[in-house]
C-alpha cells in the first residue's frame, strides 16, 4: 500500500529534523521525505495540515494482562489503546500467567499480537523460572523466541547471589537485564514514607528501598560488566545515583513513569485508590528531580507504566486496592504537557518517547534497529500524526483500554492523536481526523 502524508510538520528527534515536508510511504517503508516522485501514485492521502508527523512512540513499560489476567485486559483491547495513543512499539514484562519463562509462551504471545496488526510487541523474558528467584531461565532460547531482555517484573530478588549469577550470564551474551529497584523487605508498604502516609495511617515505602537496591545493582554491574535498564525510578536520591553510575561508565539506562513525573503523594487526597501505584507517588522534591533528570538526560525515557486494573480490584480501601493505572492513551499528552511545563519543548518531549527508548532497546530490535523511533528515508514507516494544539479531556469511559482507572481522570491534555501507522498501514484513525 502506498500512502502520502501531506502538509505536516515532520519532526525526527534523533536528528533534529523539523520541517514542513511531504512523506511518501510504500511497501511499509518511507521512500521519500520532501520532494515526492512525479510517478508516485498513493492509494491513500493523509492531509496532515496543522499536525505533527512524528515517529511512532516506543513505550518500555506496558502490561497487556494476557495470558492469565484477561479480566483486566485483553490483548486486542490493550493494543487498540496503544495505537490510539500513537504507540507503535511496546515492551511488556514477563509477569503473565503463566510466566514468560519458556520459548513457546513467548512465541505464542508474539504470534497473537502480530495477527492483530496493531502495535509491535517486544516481550521481556523472566530472569528466573516462575519469577521465583531461584533458578535462571534459558536466556539464549528466550532471546531466539523474541525476548528483548530479562526481568523480574515487580518481584524483587531476595538472593543477591542469584542476581549476580544472572548478571554474569547476561553479560556473557550482552543481554540487558531490566530491574525495578526495590528492596524486598523495605518495599512492602502502600505509600511513600512521609508526613502524608503517617497522617493517613498508611504503611510507608522509604526512599532507602530504592537506593539500597540501586547500590546493590551498581556494585554487581561493576563486578560483572552487565548492562542494566532501571525501570521506573521514583526518587531524587535514585536519580542522583543513576547520574553517578553513568559518570562512572556503567552501562545503565533508566526510565520514569508518567505518574511519577506529574503527581506527588499529596494527590492521594482522601484515600483515592486511583493513586495506588507502584512505585508509590513521592514528594514534590522527588518529582522535581525526576523532571530535571528527564530534561538533562540522566533519565533516558518516559513510559506509560500501563497496568490496567479491573473495577473490583480498584474500588477497595486504598491499602487493599490493586496498584496500577491505564496509561497508553495518555502517554503522548502527558509528555507534551511536561515539555510545555518544563521548557524542554516538543522535540525533547518526543525524543524521550521515540529515539531514546529505541536506543535503550538497541540491537534487541533486530531488523528494526536502524530506524526504530525515527523517520528516515528507507526506514520502517511507524508513524504517529497528532495535532499539538488540539486539547482533549481524559474521560475514562472513552478510553479503549479495558482498564478505565487513571489518576489523570478529568485532566485537560494537549496533543490529540489523529492517525497511527504501523509498518506503513493505518492502524488507527481518529473519528474526526
């Protein structure tokens, strides 16, 4: 199929390209940006007047809930939410049921996702069998099945020796280990330690739960030479440790969630279970450090931390509610809001959603590596077209995700997605586009 995108402002954050040009697409790839060949006969023409034509978004933290938790999210509903949010590639953790610890399970997930012809799915394999923290998985076989890295998801490793062996094994094949830094014993609370948690009588998670885990990870990285991606950093102290680790030459990258970037523990209000999140919302000084870290590059990518939760699990007392929130359809709007609020600007806001997360994935992207998160001639045509001046209200009932709970309900956000193309095919078109 041949598609011509006309009159749009084309932004490629990886190269700083920002011009009003036409984009011609054929056979799933970009054949020209600028002058279009006279004999190019498109099957479809998209008038992108007033819109930004950007690379498809790359989200590094998306729970699809299938297999095993279909009551919270079906593969079809969550991938539909992804393309509605402009997300063309996403990484999902291995904590499904059954856990993604065998090649057949990974292949089945990828096969089912590919049949839907929507967002590309890149699974993380389990670091240990059943995420039980005892025996390592067969990382080579899982990689051959399509895994882009290895993770314990939200299950911390109690045995440091097991973590060291995992990092040694991963380093020998240059695999990336994805870790959420949280001490197993200190991280059992439901809100960030502080005055608010004390006043509400909620069990607290101290910053030390994150920093102790980071110290352990970085010391093991020094001894093994492994590459680690730190998932959803949440504190100012954590950002400082990551900055120091990068300065020391460790092969570390990290991301932050839209929740931690915009919200603080005071948003919990009167036990609002929509704010029951993992990691927990911290104080304003932490949020400010996260915003600055994303601006200066200490934090590499912004993620939706999409974790759909069903009604029964969320409408419970705060401490009993399941942590998580839907986020795929809000990712672009909240990134642009951060870009406006912080002075980072639109190009940087797009970079932390496109070229930077693609860089984190690196060679794990396989044939997509050269052009993922970019718009380049000859590259794969994964494209997000959005109107930066068209604001929209977050209405949970209107979200395509099966999970309707979000802490941003009622927010007015910029950047309405109009079209999403995956591999040169229109995967989403807004009703009013």
